[in-house]
C-alpha cells in the first residue's frame, strides 16, 4: 500500500521534497479488525502546525511515518461484525491507500444522504467548525453584521452562508477576483473584497460596512484581525478560529497594533477547537442537512487526483490556489 511520509520539517513554505511517497506492507487483518481502502482524504491548514516540533494543540507528525488526517474509504475485508465489506467509513488515516483498524475512532457514514466526501467538508468537521464557531462561541444573533476572512475557504464559505441563513449582513475577504465573484454570486454574501488589492484592510471594511461589524470570524489573524478590531461595534465578538497568515512564519510578526480598542469597545475575543464541541454533532448535522435541502448552503470542492499529488495539494491550500474544501481523490 502506498503512503506519504513527512521526511523533513518545512522551514517557511512547505516544499514537495519535505514529503516522500513510499510503499508499505500492511500486516494481516487480525481478529476484530478490518481493512479500509481510502477513496478521499482532506488536506487542512492545521497540518502545517503538526509539521513543526514543539507544543501545540495537536501532536507533531513523526518523521518517516505516514501522515494523518481526515479520510473516507470503503471497507474491503472485515473480521469485525460492526463493519461490513462495502461500508463507507470516516477515519483519521489519510495520506495513504489502505489502513487497518479495530474500529476505534472510526465512523460509518450514510452515503445515500450526500456524496460521501461531503462528510470531509460541509457535513464533517469543516461544517461543524463554522457552526460551532458562529453559534456557540460567537453567539450569533439574527440580523447582525458579520465579517469573515478566508471567506471562500472550506470553513469560511460555510460561515458566510450560515450567517446569511440567519439574516445577517455579511462581508467576506479572499485572495482572488474569482473567489470574490463566487462569494457574491454563489455564497450570497453582501460585500466582498480581494485583500491582495488593498494595503488598508481596515479602510476597506469601513467602506463596505459603514455601520461597523458585530461579529468577526477570524481565520487569518495579522492585519485582518487589526482591521476587524478597528471596525468592531461596541460589545462586538471576535471568534478566533485560525490565524493562517502566521503558519509558515519562523518568527511570528508582531500582531495587531491597536489592541487598546478592545477595552473601549468592550470586545470579547475567544478561541475554540472544534473537537471540544462534539456534543453538538447531532444538532449540527440536523441543521446543516436542512440548510442544504433548502438550498441555503452550497459548497465547493477543489479535487486533486492521485495520492502522489497530495503534497502539492497541501502546498496549494496554503497559498490559496483552490476554492472551498481541498480534497485528494486517492
Ligand atoms: P481554507 O479552505 O480556508 O484554506 C486556507 C485559505 O486561507 C487559503 O486557501 C487562502 O485563501 C487563505 N490564506 C492563506 N494565507 C493567507 C494569508 N496570509 N492571509 C489571508 N488569507 C490567507 O482552510 P480551512 O477552511 O480548512 O481553515 C480555515 C481556518 O480555520 C484556518 O486558519 C484553520 O487553521 C482554521 N481551523 C480551525 C479549526 C478549529 O477547531 N479552531 C478547525 C478547522 C480549521 P485566499 O486565496 O483567500 O488567500
């Protein structure tokens, strides 16, 4: 079975030669175990954090071991009565063709409700991150003014549409003209701007939302965060989901330069990790299925074909060369 290993820790922007494709011989399928052949896996920004040594909220990847991450595959053979041949299952053994499991942490999915890979994006952790961040951490209220960064991305695009479904005024930022067009035409956001075309994000937000913003969903950090703080209304909330503008930095740049405004405006800023909120999973799935059925939420995937092209898919994810959820079709 082929698998992708991390062979060296990236310095700055990851390169293809930080990864290597290898062939592994899998052991026999033991008692209570089953063999899964992956069809899909996702590449995600948090994986950049796992490529460094040192403390974070997830363990670093080990060098010369298969990479990990959300994946979806079909059970090929099984000695476990709970998992039958042909079942679609979600696991965390991405970046490889096949894996063996005893069922721990593996979930069967119903592939009749949506295309199976939707469980790696809109109906999976990605959609749930958007849902939990907005409704629990951000306590979003109907009709508020919401700003979303990395708005055309996997999480951001769902955040924008949940907020629209709740009657909010939504502004998004993203990194290309095509992404801005998609946000306005497909995701239904009210205003959007390309942050590469401005050197003053704060002013851009002020022009697009003269009445300020009540909730900022931060995927980016840095000058996006400062621009949001400048434009927050009193008692506004900042949901800290990610800070991708810092992920490739060796020594992080100084952050926002006017945090004092947090005091005057009584802003609440809170970070969260989606996996702490798994108790909301059923509520999330129900809400998301209903938004999908009523066409209030659409989603987009950028698919890279071939396990061997996964490192490039990951590099493209970080540089923004994709729309919506970045997936690899094995
Ligand atoms: P995305 O699909 O949004 O992909 C990342 C995008 O970020 C890129 O495509 C790029 O798009 C944008 N980007 C990259 N560098 C910069 C930069 N310097 N400034 C502004 N934008 C940049 O990924 P996800 O939706 O999976 O994740 C979005 C964020 O949410 C990440 O920060 C991630 O770490 C975080 N996250 C947090 C979770 C949690 O539990 N807290 C769970 C899941 C994700 P563009 O062309 O627009 O620049």
